[in-house]
């Protein structure tokens, strides 16, 4: 059984797309598809079904895919521990942070690093998603704290926390009652460049419910400008609740449940810091849960 093919299977499971999984691994889609097909033939069961809405696990796949995850976790732990023994890690953790990450979560990250069995200093770099991902892949960063909007199947990841999303409407709301997503679609949405993850989150939110999203013809430079423009009535906007500084917004709900944006930690599978990163992420997640 080929470990790389197991990673292909895991990537398809995470991205729900053969093409996205292939792009993540830098291989052609036929190569990835053929590798998955060979594994299915070897196992004697089909792992995935394809449909116009995407890729979903079969009944057999739903049973086997968690086993694939556990097998790869064991391989990655073995590799990481060997590298740690051969090349002891530095005294710092280099963490890339998205502009959407709030100061409270960053403060908890500093505390999680200080309370490791071997305390570490935390060195931060704030940037947009693309340069952060490139720096992590190049080994210039050890872990990212970013919106969970686009999978990196070649890396480990864990959702740390989430927060509610609010909608700012073009006209001042007469109530602060929650607004259903379907009703929120009746507006032109101001977007920012697809760099921090907010635009990806917004467009995929509407797409997931088969709702058409109308967009304002211009583009804001940042989520701060986005809020200002929405407050001026140029269009509607979605923002994490922690990023809203003005009044005049409403909680966004879907079928009565709050819409939330999730934030995740992402790190390399076989870094010499893997054991420390695992404990760091565990501590950060636990602190977020207790908040």
C-alpha cells in the first residue's frame, strides 16, 4: 500500500474535490485519480462518489477514511520524532497570523507557548493567506492561525475557535433581530480582495445554500473600509463580529442557527517541532473552549 496514495485519498476527503486535491499536491488530476482508483481496487471497495455537487464518501469510505487519517498520523508522528531527535528544535515558534485573527486569540497563543513543557517564545508574522501559506510550505513559519476557508491537505490542521458573523445592510436596520441568510441575499455585497479569507468565506456561504450573491461593482481595500462603505449605504457586508466597530448591524443566521466563521491552526506534518506544535495547538484550542 502506497503512503503517497493514502495522502491523495485524505486530500480528496478534505477538499471534496479531485481537482483541488491534485492542485494541493502539485500532480495532475489523472495521476491522482488513477492513484485513488488503484487503492480502491486493492481494497476491493469504492471510497468516493462523484456528483455535480462535489465528491462525497461512500458508505465504505465513511468507515475507512478515518482509518486512513490515523495511519497517516502515525507515519507523520514517526517521521517528526525522528527529525526532532536528529535536529533539536529551536527555542521559538514562528507563527503566521491572518489580519482577521483577533488580539484575544493571539494573546492566548502567547500563553499556550509559554506553558509548554519546554516553554517557547512566539514570533509573529501578520500577512495575507497566500504569503503565509508560501512561508509555511518553505519552512519559514512553523504554524499558521488563519480562517478555515481553504484546505491545505498536505499539512495538519485543527479548528481552534469560531465567532458569529454579522451583516451590515445598505439601509439602517429597524431592528437588531437576527437576519436569515436567504433574506440577506437581497442586497449587493461589497467585497475585499480575496487575500485574508473573508471574500472566500462570503462567496462560499451563499454558494453552499444555492443563493445568488449580487456584488457591488467596486472593491474595498480592507475589512475596515468595507465596514465604512457599508455604513455609507454603498452595499451590504459580512464581517466577523469582533471586527465590527460601528452600530447598525444584525446577527446572521441560517435556519435559525448563527452563521460563524472558523479559525484554524495549520502546520507541517514532519517538522522537527511537530510534538511541540501539537501541544501548542492543543493548549490553544483548550483555552479557546474555556473562554
